[in-house]
């Protein structure tokens, strides 16, 4: 069976993840190991969706260097259509440096996403939105590009990932266009102006978002639509790497939207996909598949 057609408009970069051998000590040199892989919120979402079986179009800006060319080839090798993307002339490929702590959670990070400035509203290829079942946006993009992509989506459902507190404000002009918003608690509070997950979710619904998913790590996920608000408890997992778990959750939401799932099933799929990501040292787990997600959901329902 052919999977849904999903267009992802967002960031793609090379991930450099630093993992200490023991306890992370700030302001000091920490013994550990370094892993380099393909990353970027939009690209990570696209890879998860491709592994699930979706027909994925990634609209991003690649750097004009070997790093950018390698990233483009890597996406294509995964079956992701990058033909609607652009190359940022004279700008190096985007890079994201993450330092994890002894619990495999994020201790510090720096992102260099200058190449994405080339993905202007005018640079968006209208053909990227033809016949789509869902559109995914992330706020690594310029605000005008986010607005134009939301317009180009037409009647297709849209899910947005605000990426970080610093970049979340770029989502404000399009909240009323969103079918779904997936945010962590701090991002949701920033966008809503309300403290607390349930209050933030209610305010975001009032702003026009149809479905809200607020991830809170081990405390689970607050899920809301106009029929009500509930909390989905987090699955029991042994965390190998928290980087990429949120992107996997967003991919699960996009898959739910693209396949017409309701709020509860979408949340369950996204939570299962996130759990698979948490158990992998890679940003996107090689074990992601529709069958693996279904198996994880079945186990969680017992």
C-alpha cells in the first residue's frame, strides 16, 4: 500500500553530537566520544516519515560545500525527494553541535543555520505542495517562508514544530492555520503566554490550532482538541539519546494527519515513534518502520 504524500519544509544540517564518558562537567574538557550524522528538525522528521513508508518531499536549503552535497545525497539515498530544495550559494552547510549530559539529555547546543536564509518565500516551489496529504513546518525557516508555505498547503493539514523557545515566535502568525502543533512545555508556554501545559493547550486551541500536543519527557504528553484535554503517559524506555525524540514525535503527528487518524491514535503513534528514537544512539533510529510502531503501540495497550 502506498503511504501518504507529505511535504516537509524545514531545516537540514549535519549533527555533531558529543557524548561524555561519565558525568558532564560544565566549563571543563569532558572525556567522551563524538558522533557525526545527518540531522536538522525538518530532515529528521522527513527521514522518520520515509522509514514509515510515506512519500516524502523535503524542502530545505543545502549548503554550497561538500557537507551540503553529502547531506543532499544522504537524503536522496533514503528515498526522500529533495528536488524542490535550493542551494545557498557561497554559504557552508548547516551544522548543529549538541553536548549531552551523563543521562543522555541535552546539556548545551549551538546551531549554525545560515544556509536556510536562502529558502525565502519566493524560493518555494509550488509543485512541492501538489497533491499532498499533509505538510510539516519547522521554525528554522524565515517567518515569511513559514507563512507562504502555510498558504501553499491549501486544504492539506499542517503540523508545525516550533524547534526551540528562541525560534518559537515565528509560529505566532500562522497558529490559526495549523491543524496540529507539537511543542515541548517551554515552547508551548512561550507561544501561549500561559504557564502550565493544560492552560497553554487551551489558549493555543483558542488561537485556532485544531490539535495540540505538548511533550513533557517522562511526564508524558498533554493532548488537546476541541473535544477535550488528556495526558498520555510516557512509555517505559531506556534512554540512549534524547536528541531526535521530539522530531520523531512530530513525524508521528504528521503520519497521523496524513492517514486521517483521530487525536488519540495520532498521539499513541507519535509516542511509540518517540520511544523508538529514545532507545537509539542515532538521531533517527534505523529500527523505525510502520510495523515497529504498530508493535510498540500494541505492547503499550496491554
